[in-house]
């Protein structure tokens, strides 16, 4: 949603003679963006454009200035787009802003009874935050370049401007170092990016107005470094990528040895040249200190230097690290845990812990980014992410750092923006798109649009439209599921399986990887129904809204009732259609309970609807029986939740409370 | 269907430790094929394979000999595949045969209650015909390299071994010539393959065991040559690619001028080097002779050389052409019309006219290929293609050349095989896959499998399985329609539109491009429902089978009746769901009648079912009314046919004839 939208009268038809002219400043990025824009528009409308010689271009683009060779934080992204029934003008101070405006134009194109058209409108637009990113973990599961590229296309579509590339973690080191080839040679299972590929991704991102910030997570989350370079570790090893279990995350760098800094100096020197962005992320999260505690030399070092604890040791490490980065003209970024007053105010703290932690950082004079609330891998609904604002401390947390006063304008100005996070425990190249999209569009809007744009149902309408647009770009967030369901079903028909898949969601937060379920085998297939299921069920949301409408109407809305009944009939019959398939596929056997629950709950809903329809009160014994069934169906099964249980429960409760 | 299949007991489990070992001869093609095989198997099963050190490979591949550097017609493609519950062995005389066997293995993998597995089996397999091709026209609509490549993947999957690349025609010249750059420079609208791209496609095809035979269609179908080189033409010009209408196809080369042969000598010399295959297709079809008739010099030439007519002139042209080809070590291939006894017996005649024409050619001692009956662009069902056999003259034709005796074994041996043809009047990169696949798999089976494999319902079961396999290869024959429907529907839900799309088919044969509908604008968008519709409706075939089952049971099969009723209810309600969408989209307005007809016909079917269900005879007046509606709905609307009209008509007729 742009910062300002003034609707006009009429519409601009998109015809076969549609063309774009560029005047003022232009550079390779804008020229290529215009090319891509035309291809994308042609793909979306199916019109093969053919410029008519001499005809005026339908869209005139003008930029006052070119953009920076290396995109800077805060570079002007504003633009003004005016569409009338005779043409469109896009003006921007920079070519970067013009690129943003072209994406807005694409999103305005729709089909009408007279053909494809853009409604007349005047838009003045600029982002609320200068840093709007997506973090992608490529360590737990490797994500190939082509998958990254289509996600960059998606990010550009929703005007995000930072790819935070989480390149190393316990499970794999993914960026080639020529100075330290064993980092990937022994620490990556052969799946990593060459420097040429990294440059290619950076150039691809730059062409789309996206900065690339690398993260090498140290001193913790660093097991993969130690396969090739065990001398960096605080414990004796040996180290392997495989395995899991409680001790798996203990390995940590040894900050007490000068050789560690010599290594990092060389490594960061190499990476600083490879990644042109001014910012460099060093991770710094979740050091559990076990290896430090177990190493007497490290404990001696702590005492000898007058440090009180492991946190002091990590702060010492960070201060030295920051100096290395500064020497390489890089600004340090790290997770909450790096926050210590002994670091210079130039650093950026990225908060996974919460808005209070972020507020604490900016009160101390640091810059900050919010990621708490934007963890896509926790499988929350888009609405939950959408309502998390980097500048609003909701919900309150109990962290010691909670500020007792609202932030001043100066403090707020140090909140640079935020980043969604896609941790990769449960994604492969096949399903990562559906874990990121379309929910990432809601986070992108939170970071771009004015703070008071918060209407959830209006957001969902835009998100659904964006989801379609993303498909034209080649994102597989919707198409991949069909193939995954077919894999499960073999030669069987997937219609009934799709009905089930449409109303389930993966369990939330860390329930799938809870302690008792570890160790996680990062080499296991991710081919279960949970892996194909969307994080948020559109059908369930739609159904819950129908039930809400029906109840709010005092059970009088017959159209809502008819639709509710149609869904319930479909679901109540579904288990009988699906059952034989569930038995014949090893991948589906675990879903028998879920399928039976769906049909059982739907039958309860139909009975409830009958009572409501006839204005009868359901007997208590019936209600007791149905509630037992509903409570059973509300529990996770095969790591999934049946999302229509709650609305059916509302019907059951309404039918027994009726009159 | 392999030539010989012996089922065994048990199955071979496909586990994470699955691996392949190659012994005997191997070459780059086989090594890469094994790599692709593992990737494909991993994709299809979702299992990330990890070879266990020391473990025996589950599949042992052995080839006795390598393959030819340039694939030869008739090169050995046989293989033997033995699968037991403890492992699989694939043996072949050549690496080419081993490649075929790997595709068979992939197709045997299925999901079971115990995981993915291949049933125990012994297969001895070799092709019936050595030439099994797909012709793709890239002139009417340009088909980019990536689209060709995925279709080559599909061809390899169904063991086809020739891509016949129709590179020039009236609407565009698509292959770069360095000697004659104006061929593409002026004759292609900028859309053509560079020589580098051509070499890339040839190498890609070779890696998959596919020969590439280029076609440059002359002397007719050659308008695109004349934009850059009007001196080749028999008429005065000027020539343009645009336009259409009756005279559009008249331009033809001038066979009376020596300069024409000088040009062709240089051109063919260049192309003969570019395309390594031993065969070279010169088209030769559909010369209407109008330009020859209108050119007095040409008529003088005909008389001066004692020729009787234009056919004699074309024969003269072909004889000279054949000599040029022979000098370049190429064997000439052409369409039926080139058949004249003055050409050497080495040439190959490709028959678009019929099996009788093919038989006539082989009786004269020529080799032949059948394409009649395999025209995918005519929108026939797979069953129709499937039952056309190159060696069986069915249906009888009335062509003068009809042989009066069956072919001798020697004559039959000159039938090299056949080719499906995808002419490109009505396809774009977006929908071409769905026009070729999965029906092309049925033609591939006709050309590979024994002549007595003709069971249609068994073919459909295999074709449906192949269709799923093709999706894993990246073919878009099923996925593209969803996007096309979304384009039509804008932000609207496509469920009801899909219901309609599922039961329609494009009009057949040349009905879409009939004379009164010309000129065809080859630059118009192909974004109508007809362009998204599949050539063959699975749903309609399935429904017709249900009706057949129900009627054959004497109206007693209650399961069939229940399913019929379910479909009829869905369709009878569909127009009300779809109607508002049809009104709001310019691309859907033309489909209002079709949608209304579907619901109307379905309602008639429901009433008929009620009569049958109650063993009542429907009144004559009712029947008259319904038949009027049915006859109306049976007519094409928006260039589409409603494929469920015929089975509903059977129900209506049954209900009124009942008792």
C-alpha cells in the first residue's frame, strides 16, 4: 500500500501497442528493469507487445539521477506515478525509485470487461523504513542459486531491499573461501556457492534494487568451520556435520587465541572484498558457553583479564571483531546478544528477542532491526506478522531491558527497519517458496507502508493479489504443492488429498523440532504432508469468516449458511474418498487420523447447522459427545493442526446455546 | 510398453542409500544420463540419496559398446532390465540402449505402503521402428530454446529419438545463416536461433539419444526467405511476414534460375555442417503453383524443357536439390509431394497424406515415415493417434496411390517409423507443452511397442502415469493452464472456471483456422479459454465411461449412478458460480453460452437420471425439449466443444426409451 493514493476517473487500457519510454537519468539497472517489466507485463496479460512506430509511449518514465554503484542504506526509493485514461507518467528522484514505481504499475494491472487496464490514479510513495529484508538460511538445507534468484524476484516485487544471506551455521559452510578452502571443502557436503556464483547473486540482487548482506555466524553456530579448521574451536572435537542431539550446538570459537583473530582477519579481508555492501553480519547469537566452561585455558583467560563471565568473553571477541571489520570498511551487524556498551555506536543490532530488546539498543544509541515477530519458519499467519510493528512494543515482554518510557523521535529514527527470517530446518528447494510466500508480502508491507495501515482483511486482499503476481515471476509457492501431493499419491487421484491439505497447517513455533523430537536429521526427505502444507490455510480462514458472518447475523444469513454447508458436506465425505489412498502410500499412512478427524468434525458441524437452521437447541448429551470429538481433533496429528476445528466448535457451541 | 515383460516376485525398495554403478563401456552421454537419472529419481521420490560407503549399488548398469558420435538411424537401442528384491541389473549392447533402460526403470518406480519401490520384473526391450520423432514447427510461433529443451526431455522420457525441427516457413525463418544473414535479419522478427544455440540444442538432444533433423521447407512455404532475398521468388513481391488471407501462401521459389541453385548450394553447404545428422528435410509440401502460373518466364521454362506441369517443375527442382544434398553427404527427406520416380531410392518420404501414400512410396522402393494420423495440432484424442499404425492401411483412403496388395516384408522394412507433428498456428511457449503432451506419449508407444499392443484403456493408464512423470521433468502441460485461467479470472477464484475448462476441448481438425476465419494474425494473443483448454478432456472421457458402465449394467450400477449424479450436480450449478466472472473479464465474455450450455445439459442429465432411477419412461415432449437443448449445446461455441453433451444425450435417450 503506497503512502498516498488518489483515485482518478477512468482507466488506461493495456493494448498490444503498449510501450515504455525512459527519459532523464538512466543506467543499466533501470534499462534492464524496463525490459523485465515489459516481459513480466506481457507474460501476465498474454499480450505480445508490438510497438507502433510513431505512437506515443503509454508509460513515460523519468528519473532525475542514477543510483549508486553499490546500493546504500537509505538511498532514495521514492516515486510518483500518475495514471490517466490517456497515459501514465512515472517520475522519481533516482532510477532506484523508478524501479519501485514500475513494480507498483504492474500490480495495478487488472482484467476488465474491456480488456487489461490500470485504473486512473495518482500515487506518491516512499518507504517508511530504509532496511526491509529477508534473511534466508542456506546452511541447514542448501538453497541453490536459481531458487535464491526467484526469491529475489519476489522480494523486488514487494519492494524489499535487503537479502540477508545466512551463509554459515553448524550444518554447513556455504561460501567459497579461496584462502581457506577447507571451510567448504570439509564443512559443506559439497553444496556451496562459488565466489563466481556469489558475485552473480549479488549482481542479480543489485539489478533489482536489493542489497546483499552476508552473515557468517560466530563465535557460536560455527561447527561447520571446525571440520576443516579444528584449531579455531574451543573444544577438542572431532567435528562432523551429521548427527544432532543436545550437544550438537555446543561448538564455539576460541576467542582467547591470537591465531583465531589472525584467521578471521584473513577471512574477513577476503569476504569484505567479495561482498560490496557496507554492512557485514557476524551472527553472535546463542552461545551456550559449554565449551568455554569446559576448557580450563579459556577459564584462566577469563579470570586473568578480569572478566566476570562468558558474556564478557564474547564481548571481548566482538570488540576485536568489530575492529577487523572497521579496518575493512564494514559496519558490524549482529543479533541481540552482541549488544554491549563497549562496542561503538555505529553497529547495528538485529533483534530476534523482541521489540523491547530493540528499544533497549536504540536507547543506548545503537541502530536496530526487528526480526522478532517476522520468523516465517514459525508457521504463524500473515496477520500475526503484519501486526508486529518495529516501533510499537507489543506484546510487552518481561526482558530486563524493557524501556519504561516511549522512544523519542531520535531513538525511533535509529530503528532502520526489519527482516523476515526463513530458517532452514524444514525447507528444501522444493518447498521453501511456500514457506516464504505469500506471507513475506505482509511483512514487506509493514516495513514499507505507513504505520497506520493496519487493516488485516484489506492486507489479505492485497496479499492474495500479490501471490498471483509472484506466480507469474516463477515462484513455486503454489505450484510445488501439487507435485508434492502427487508424489505422495502415486498414480492415485489427488483431489481428496488436496481437500485435506487445504485445511491443515504445520504445528507452530518450535513444536516440530521440540527437544524430545531431536535429533533432527538434516538429510532426511521432507516429503510428508506437513512439508507440502501451506503455513497458513486460506480455506480455513475463509471458512472461519463465513462462520463468523453466519453467527453475527443471528443465524439468518442464508448465503453464508449455504456455503458453510457446502464445505462441511465436502469435508464430511472426504475421508471415504481418501481412505484407500492413505493406506497404499507410505507417505500418507500417518495422516489417517487427521483425515478421519476432518470428516468427523465436519459431520458434527452439519448436525449443529441443522439444529441452528431449525432453531432447535442441541441436547447436552449431543454437545458432550461432539466436544469430545472436537477436543480430540484439535490436537496435533502427524505434526499438523486441523484448522477448521475452531470454527466448527463455534457452531457446536452456538447450536447448544441457541434460544 | 516394452516388447517383453515377465513379472517377478517381490519388489526392490528405493531407499536413501540407493545408488547406480556403471560397468563396461561408458561415454559422456551415459555418465550424464546416470547423473540425470539420479537427480530425476531424487526429485520424483523426494529422497536425497546418500551413497553408503561399501554398500552394493542397487542398480548395476552394463553396456557392451559406446554409441556413435553422431547418432545413426537404426543404432541399437535394446536393453534388458532385471529387477529382484535385492537389486537391479540393466544390460545393453550399447550405451544408447542403457539410456533407454534407465527411463524404463524410472517409470517403474511407485509408492507403496512400505515406501518407494520397483516391482520385480524381467524386461527385454527394443523398438519396433528405428525412427520415432516429433516435428515441432517454430516458424508460425517462435519456440525458445528452453521450451525445446524441456520437450526433448519429454521425448527422451518416452524414448523418442528424432526431433524434426521445422525451421522455416512463410511466417518466419528461425535458423541463423552466417552466409545469408538477411534470412533471419529480415525474415524472423528478431526471433531466431543463433548457430551457437542450434549447436547447444543438438548437443542436448544427442545427450538424450535424440537425433535432430532440420527442415527448411522449399520451394513452397518459403515467404520468409524472400524478405531478405526476393530474387529467389517466382513472383514480384514485395513480401512481408504480417498479414494472411488466401494469397498469403502463394510465394514459391523460382526453380528456373541458376542463381537459385547457387544460393541453395551455399546455404545447404553451411547448414549441412551445422546439423550433423545424416538426414536433411527439404519440405516440398503444398506448392499451389499460382506464382509459377503467373510468371511467363517460368511457364516458358516448363515448355522449353518438355515438362507437362508444375509438378514436373517441382520434380526437376527436387532432383537438383537432392544432388546438392548428396554432395554434402545428406540424405533427402521430404513430404509426400516429393515422391517422383526420378529421385534416387535413398530418399525418405514423410507422409502427411495417409498410409496409402506411404505404402505407395515403399512399393516404389523408397523409405517412408508416417505423420498422417499423428498431427497433434488437429486436437484429436490420444486414442485416435494410438490406433494409427504405420503398417496398417486404416482407414482406407481413395487416393489413386492406394496399393491393391498388402505390403511385403521388404516393403514394410522400408517403413522407418513415424513422427508426430506440432504445427504452431495456435501455440505459444506457454501452451505448446499441453498441445504436445501427454498425447505424444501414445504416439511414442505406437512407434516403440509391438504392433499388437493396442488396448486403448491400458494405453490411457500408462499415458496418465507418463503425464505425471513428465511434470517432474519440468514440462508445463498441466501447470500452465492454472496460470492461464488466473489471467482470465483476474483476482477472481478459478474453481468454477476450471470446472468448465475441464469439460471442453478445442474444435477439431482445421475448424479453428477454416477459410472463413482467415486471415490468422500470428501476433495476436493466444489467451482465450480455447488456448488454455486441453486437446483431450480427461473428465469427459471418464464421465462417458461412467455413463457407458451405467447403461451397460441395465441402470443397476448404483456406484456409477452416484458418481454420474455428483458430476451432473457440479455442472448444473456451475454456471451460477461462474456467471459474474464471465461478465467481468474481456477474455471470458465469449464463454457465456458454453457455461450456460454446460449447466443446461447437466440439468437435463439429472432429470434423465431421475427417470432411469425410478424406472419411469420420460415423456416424448420432455425428450423433444431436451434434445433441442442438447443439439444446441453440441455446436461449437467460442471455438470449443462441450465434451459431455454426447454422454448426457445417451442418458436422455435411454430415459425416454426405457421399459
